[in-house]
C-alpha cells in the first residue's frame, strides 16, 4: 500500500499534466462535462424566459427534476449504438 502512495505522489509531482490528462480523458469526467453543458443550456433558456439570471443551483435542480433521466437514457442509447457500429 505504501508503494502505491509513493507512486501516485511521484506521478503527480513529476508530471502534473499526466494526472490531469488522465482525469480529463476518463469517461466519468466526459459525462460530467456533457451534463454540465446541458445544465448551462437549460439555465440560459430558463433565464431568457423569465428575463433574469435564475442561477446555476436553480437551473441544476430544475434540470434534474425535469430532464435528467430522459437525457441519460438518450445518451446511453447513443453510446450503445456507437459501440455496436464500431464492433
């Protein structure tokens, strides 16, 4: 266990870009970014409707309640179609 900590510490100090790239290239991070973009679009649309900035937290809550499950199902469907085409 101690060796793992040393290795991780060396990786982050010797080449900090590699650790950052690893995170940015992860599928979890890409999903987070895609979801964040959708929330920001929702924030803009809803703010335009009411004539003022509704704020990120309100947009986030509203988007989760109204759109998240459908958006995720759509993304999963698209991802499975892409993986089937590449195989």
